[in-house]
C-alpha cells in the first residue's frame, strides 16, 4: 500500500498496521450497555480480524460485488459501523449509512435514488427495518451478527489490493444530508474525499499556531466521540484513529445524557472530546459535568453554534474549540484563535484557502475556490468534481477589531425577510435563548411577517405557560440585543411547543426550520391573529375632550411609541424623524379604530394617505379635530405657492456671481453621493475605471459605507479590488444638511482645492412623503453643494440626478414636446413630494448657474431598470417588482398599464450614459453654465410585450385589464400586515392609480442627450429576455 499521506486507503491502512504494529490501539469500546461494565481495547490486529470475518460473512450472504452496488447498514451505535464499512469496501460494495430517525418516505427516497435493495441491520433495529421493507417490498434484509462474533472470529486475511490511483474516485461511504429543507440527499464520499481528511494533518500552519482539529494531539491520546456514526462528525473518530493514530472512546449504545458522558470521561480519561453543541449546553448547567470537562485538554464542538452565554461560562476554565465542516466538504482547516473572548470565532488556516465574500448587512459567505492542489486538500472537489468554486451558504460576521477572525452567523436559508423587506438572521438570538436551562430548542418565526415571534420547546413539561415566559424573559431580552430593533421578539409573541409535537431536529441536534414551521403552521397563524386582535382591542381610546390640545397629545403618544422617542416636537416631520411605510399603516389603523370606536354614526376611513398628507403631530391633530367634528378644512395655501415659497427660501441664500477659473485640471476629482445604492454603485465603478478621473470621494451618511460598497460591488459582479487604493477612492462620512457637510475643516479645505465635479445622486425615494419631508437634509444638501462649488478653486460642476417626475404632469397645452430645458410651470410636476423636491432642486441649480455662475447639469432620469448582467438585482421594494410580486400573489397581472409605455434604462447602462454626459459638460461648461438632459429610453416597449415573460415564469398568473387589477387591490380598504406582506402594491395604490393616467400628451425630447452620450444614441428598448433576467433575479 501507499504510505504517502493523502494517498492512503482505509482497508489497506488497517491491514498494514495489523502486520506492522498489531497491538496499537484503535479505540476503547464498551463491554456492555453500562459504563460500569467496563471497556475493552480494540487493537489494529483485532480490528483487522473482525473486518475480515465480516467481509467473509457478507460474501456468504450476497457474494462479492462485480460492479458498484450500494448496500445499506443501520445498526446500534457501536464499532460494528467501522467493521461493516471496511468489510463492505473489501468486498467491493458501497455502504450507505442512513440515519435511524428518518420517515418512511425518506427511507424510500434515499433507497430509491441510491438503487439500494439490500439492507443490513443489527438486532435492535429489526422492527424499524421490517417497517422499511413493508414500504419497499423489493428490499432484501440481513441481520448482522453480534460484535463479539466478529471480534472473536479466527479468520484468514481477506485481501484488499487496490491502489489509491484505482480507488480515488470510487465511492467509499454514502452518508446523507439531514433533510432540513426537504428529503435527505445522498452524499457519496469517495476514497479521494477521505484522503483529503488525511492531508488535513499535514497542511502547513503559521509557526507556533495550534490547529482547531485533532492534529495537535499525540498518537495514543484518546478522543471521546459522542455523535452518531452515520454522520460525518461521528466518522471523524474513525478517520483520526486510522490515519493519525489517535484512538477513540465510544459511549455505550443508549440515549446520550450528561451523566453518561461524565461517567465515560471518569472511566476512560480521554484527552479531548467532540460534542454537539446541544449536549455541551446541557453539560454547562451541571457542576459535575463542568468538573469532568475541566479534566480534558480540549473540548471540541461542531455541527451548530453554541449559545454565547454557555461559551462565555465554559471558556473561563475549559478550552472550548469550534470545528466546522459538512457532509459534502469534510472539515475546513482552521487555527485556534489567540486571545480572550474569541472562543466562538474561526481563524482560517491560510494553507487551506477560503474566500469570505460579502453578502450585505455585514455578512460574508464562506467560499472555497478551486486551485491546482484542491483535490489533495479540499473534499468538496471530490464531491463536486466539476466545480470551480464552492459556495457553502454559510454566513459569518467579522470580528469588530480583528479582521482575521470570523463568527458563524447561520446559513443563507436561515435568513428571514420581514414584510417590510428587512432581513434578519435569527440564529444568534435562537442560540442565546437556548442557553437558558429550561429551553431545549428555540425557533424565531416571521418570514414575510411584519414582526418576529418565538416558538420555544421547553426541556420539561410546563404547567403555566405565562410563568414560563416570565422566567425566560430576561434571557430573551439579552437575545434581542443581538438583532436589529425591527427583528426583536416581544413578550406577547412567545409561544410554547406542544409536548405531543416535539421539534424535528437533525442528527446534529439543530432544528429543522422548514419542518417545524410546517408542523406548527396553524399555531403560527394563531400567534399573529391573536396579536392583531389584541392590537385592535388594545388601541388607546381618544381623549375625553376632543380639542386640538388633547388630540395632539394623543397623536404624539402614538408616534412616540412607534419611534421609541419621547422628545418628538409637534411641528417635526414624522418621516424625517424615522417613520416608515409600515409604521404609517400601523398608525393609520390605530387612528381608524380609535375614531370608529368613538364616532359610531358616521363611516370613517383613515388610511396611510391621510398620514402622508399630514406629516406632523400638529397637522394630524388638526386633521382629527376636523374629522371628529365633521368639519372640512380648506387648504390655506395652494400647492403652487408652497413650492414657490420653498424655491424662494433656498434660492435667496445663493452666493453672488463669480467668474469661472480660466482652466480645469487635466484629470477630474469627483464627489459622488449615494455611492452604495444601485445606480451609485455602477456610477462609482465607471468612475474608478475611467483613466481621466484622478480620485473619487464618496459622500455617505453611514460610517460603514466602505464595507457596504465592497459588498455591493461583489454582489453585482464588479471588481471590489478597485476600492482598495486610497489614492483613487476615499469614503467620507457626512451630514448632507449640515454646514460643510459636518466634515473637519482640514478635510473640507482639501476638497475645496481639488474637486471639480460633483455627482449628487443621494435622495430619499418615497412617493408618499410630502415636499416638506425632503427639506432636511435633501434640499439643504443641494444648497450646501452649490455653496461648496462657489467657494471651490475649480468651481466644481454640480451634476444633479433629478427625475422625470418633475415633468410627469406635462400637458399638450404646455407644448407638444417636453424640452431639454428648465421648467417653470409647477403644473408640469407630478403631485407628489418626491417630484416636487426634485423640481425645487432643479430650479436651485438653474438659479445658481444664472445668478452665481456655478456650472450645473440636471439629469432627469426616468424609470431605472435592473442590470443587463446576470449578477445584481433590481431593488425589490420599487414599484415594478412590487407590481410583479403582487400579481403573483393575486394570480392576476395587468395586460397593460393604462397606456404607460416602458421607457426604462438598465441601471448599468444608465451609469455609463451619466458619466459620458459629465465628460460632454466638462468641455462646454465655460460657455454653457446650465444644461438639462432626459435619461429615458427613446425606444419604447409596450408592457404587453413583457407580460409573456411573467407568464413563462409564473404560469398560474392570469392576464386581466389594468382597471380590474387595481380593483382587486382597492377591495382591501384597510389591509392587514399579512395582505401588505403578500401584496406590497397596496402600499403604493395612489401611485398605481396615477400610473394609469400618467401617459404624457407630449414627447420627451432626447436629442441633446443622445448627442452628449454615444451609449444613449444606440440604446435599444427593453426586451422580454431582459425582463426574464430580472424575474430570475427577484425569484418571487
């Protein structure tokens, strides 16, 4: 046999060591069902005899395999697993090791897909195997003799003569996935896969560093194994004993308990132990168990995260080491982190080679890239030999101070998406709650719900549910601190699992999320129904005196609770204060219920539109006064006057005229706002790859913008390495409405001396908020940029990203063509705060060019589509994806949009057009201080031409008229959270109503825009293929 690490085969190793060191210890195995029965040593000579005897026994029953054939083995959790695996390999069979806890359907599935018709079992599994045979009558079953028959047999050697080269790609063992998300999936492990686990011990490491695997243990030191032997974590005990001479200790075959583990530790004195986290958490609550663990050099855990509280407790005097791997890829080589309070972190061994790819929200996915030597060290490329890189779907967060440390944060499919689009990974919260001694399992629920809830399986039956919740509530409060505020669990949304319906778990002890959600579907619906009923019953009554003072106090208290703020002023804009769309719906429902309870003789309809129209406590209070007293208050100031006053307020603060400098620098230095958004990311990519750009300063409000930018580049398939050069791109944290953007004076002064172009792309996108909600920081920010330009050395050119909503109400009376020019008639602007705020900003740019000589460009952008590439995604919260998602939920899609024509521009294409236009403007700004461009697709497509792509993706969707589609939504006057979750178009009903009448009676001129951009000049229309790409990216 080959004795080269990474080229050794299990049967050959056993035969070789049986000859060369027959008394060498393989493991300690229990003599009986009790620890007190004692242990016996299993040597390599004894193991070889047992394997040869078992091989001959298999041959007498079914013969030698002449071609690859699968045989199943279900047994007591004893060393016969190792014996049977080795004997199967010697006789040419592929041993399938099914879990002992699968359903009949799961057994049928896994036997069918592996084409297995022969099932071996030990006596204690006879009943279960008989049931399987009943479901699969063609299956032959064979009872395996007692272990002692193999160990005591006198058998001649059973030859195994294959070389590694012959056997590398042959299946050695078949295990299977846990079936967490469906039926268990067979995972064939080849001899080459097993050989990578051999090579793990020989990977280089930084000097003086300890491996997080067993490789630093010395030959002969015992490792206690506690996991089932049909699972990879159980098989590790065999790989280490055979490859690296680290013998195992096995527990008696009975349900694992803390007491048994303590007894085995005390009886056998192992050096280390490998435990599933669920058992380790149980042990943490026992003083005797903790004392037993303290006698060990290392306590390894794997398979799932460990409760933070448990880990913090144990690490005080126990060396706790986390190990990671999977059935498909084996173990990932990592190092034991150095320092305090890092027990839960991984430090990857550089020699193994992983990549941490950003996924947004501070999360990174562990990815294994293929390299020249991957087949020697990466098991995954034996499991999937055709892959070039493997995405594990495992998510991690980076240590806040040590960038080389990573903490497991769950899997991609663990992530909950709430009905407001917020994402939440609940794993840390769940594990923290499971750290409570009375909690066996915890599951956060809330997929597509407005709020999260918590389902708990207690360790013992509970007599009083309320008292139980009170007892664990302090732990839940601590757990809530691990997630954002929107994901926190309230006390009234905690429920206990039924003892008659225990949580389904994997062999690793982790909760099967999908299965438990399915098992408890009715109970989950009841949680949210009860919460809705309680909310309605608990609505605070209107004050006894219905005057302005008391109603303002009432509204203030409601909003203060929603925003968790006690300092809200009556004239403060609610949306500037942080109120979001779903809180708006919640506030409207509360007011609707309160007013209807008080005024029973007159129908009352308060929806979110009334909140948007009255966005301060004072305005809402006055609205309620008028409503409850049956008064209709006329507007005291017209819309046109409001807009004109806003324009005058800011244009009056423009600086005086000043001539342009004689020349511009050879290369541009650019300020870009909104760089982390969709368009902003592609704009930044265009700028940093443009050789005429010297440097880009990214202005963002978030201090984590640089990290988010890298994540955004990666998810869109852009090269994030472009962001690493501080001489090319720099991220600055700013306050847009503040003087000098809140920057330190030296930084601001430096910018004044170098910047010659500003692309202002940051803006709040909300079609419901009134104009006044955009004043701070948006309108103030435009004024601040104009003042910056005036003071700058190069009179920085301001390119303002505006919107066609500023001309969305243009009529034929205003002209047959909307010119690429400033608009003065406020009647041309869509009646929404968003469009009005863009209009005010356009007018400020025009005034600045005329009065102050500041070069400005207005880019009226139409609907931005998704990218033309496979990577990236059109923001699912925008009106087009909301329309599609709602249509899928309704089963109806509009055949038209009331005459609306699709003139969308893909986002990456739009970024190219924008940068080309800034180049054009740079060459003409000295004689043309202001210019307006229309960035809409000159090649229009009918919505009806895109509907077939939607039907191809969702065949159940019926095509209906736009009016009928709207009517379906209008039949839901006060939508529940569930309805808003499933049909997000309900949040934008007024927008869709306006869309049906939004067809301009004039053409939008694009001639000058096409002249200024080559990409615009050759732009084609949106196709069904492009729509299909976006549908795949949304994946509703």
